[in-house]
C-alpha cells in the first residue's frame, strides 16, 4: 500500500532497552512474503501492566492477557499478524495456550509469564502448526531492531510506528521505547490497536498499571479513525529495571512524576502515529472542545465531531462546513446551547452565538484546510470542561482498503 502522506519522513532512531531482545520470523499466516510473528524476551524480574479493549467480543489473546496481568510479571511477548484469532471459540483459546506453553518451555518460565497478541481477520482460528513453526524459527533467529519489529506487527499499516522518550529518575536517565500498529478499526474505548512500551526503569507493576491507565486516558482513548472498536486491542508496558534506579512503587517516590510524564508523552506520540496512518487519510485533525459542563461531556462531544462521516468528508473536501460541526455537537447527547456555541477553524472564528460570524474572512480558513494539519475548535459556553481528540479525514481510500480487506 502507498505510504500515508501524513507519515513521518523516516523511522526514528530508538535506543536499545537493556533486558529486552527482539526477534521476528515468518509463520506464513497469510500468503505474503514478510515476517508476521514477533517474539520479544525480557529478563527475569520484568514488571508488566496493560489495558485492553472494552469490546464485549474480545479475542482469546485479550482474555489471556487479562488473566496474566494481575500477576505483574513477564518474560516474553508474542505478536501474530494477519489473523486476529477472534471469534474462534475453543480452537482460538487452544492456540493461545499452545503458544504460551511452547514459549514457556523454551524459556523455562510459567505460561502466565508469556503475553500473546494477534491482529488481522476476525473469525479464522489461528493455525497452531503455523504458530509453533513460526516460534521455532523465532527462537533461533538473530536479534533485530525496533523497526523490524514494528513492521512485523502491522497489517494494513503503511509505515512502521515507533517512538521514544526519557526521564531522570533517582539521578539516572531511564529510557522508554514504544512500537504500535493500527490504521483502521480505530475508535478507542481503551485502545484500538496493538501497542507495546518497553522501559529500563525499575517500576513496581501496580504503579506501572496506574501510570499506564492514566496515560491511556489522554492518548489512546483520545483518537479515532472510523468509530469502530476492535476485538483484539491491547497496550502492554514492560519495565526491566535494568537502569538501576530505586524502584518506583508509589506516587510519592522520587522520580514518580517524571516517569509518569515520560510515559504519557510516549503514549501520545504513539497515538498520533496511528491517526497519521488512518486508512486513506490525507488530513490529521485536532478537535478542541471547551466550555462544556464537564471534561467527560467535552470528551463525548469531541468524539461525536471526530466520528461524524459528514465532518470527516467535509475536511477531506477542504470545506469549512461549520454546520456539520453544529450537527455533531447537537447529536452527542450532552448539554449544549445553540445560542452560546462558537466554532473556529485554524483559530479563525466562523460561528458564534448561534450564527455565522458576519463578514469573517474565508481566505485564511480556506488556506488552513488545504494543509495536512487541521484544527477545529468548539466552545459551548456552559462551563469549564474541556477535551482534545485527534482524528483523520474520510476519503475514497478508506472504502477501497476495507472493501478488499479479506481478499
């Protein structure tokens, strides 16, 4: 597929995380000539945290991770691309158990120390024979870099997605690196993609879980491509402790705030990359809603705007059709007053107090909409609630990709 016009110029240079080793292999889940199984090992003592999809039809992999997360420890991660293994009954669960057992036997750990994710077509059981053969190939493969791993976890992605950040904790520099996949079926009600964060910080699993939950709320749960929440989505964070800092276990610990800020920054970077690879996308759209009765109300209104096909197609056509914004605010089911509503495009006010702004200059608005980064502002004039959501436009490319997805 053609690389997204919103993609970064190149994959970033990401630091190695001590205690983390990446390998990829070909399991041949689909008829393609590419690696489609990612195998990551972590040193003993690695802490883990995670958030998973709120879909009521989760995959066996999601259920497996949910069961293992409370134990707080991890030794390995396996990611299968090309087959989501979702809606596959006992056969799907058996595949996950077989993968975990084979990795546990190889590493000499418990199956619950092995985390598994799969992404791709729904309704086809993951072939156990292909998974096991792929794992055997991965066990003996040479270690690879972040870009190879990021490419291997993708499906309809047009570019590999990775990011990093760092912080000073207990007088030591700690690094965080993340890779993520996601392009369509993106409507986070937690997260709608597969994302993995690795850090060398020493962090207690309970603290890591709280920090990831909070970071997710303002990143992965603030993006949308098409309003569809996946059955398989998972974000996992692994902390090896190799940096040697005094372990963070409580918000009052030295470096806790710095770690939280770094994790939040990394998650937001990764979330934005997913939107920039939205299927068929040509515009990256930021929607700021203020003046709502609460932050939660502002968030729901922002998502109503971001998920509106009429708003998204207007932006694709570079049309400042603010009437569609009014429509999306009104249908959100949240408190709103037509005669207090104000709307901006690129910082230029186009509507206020229930009316179009008389004589506003359309030229800067038209110029703004011809760019790739679009900003829409809404002020409800009711309270102090605010939220920001990121999305992309809706083009013919989205239809083409998804009409042909299984073929």
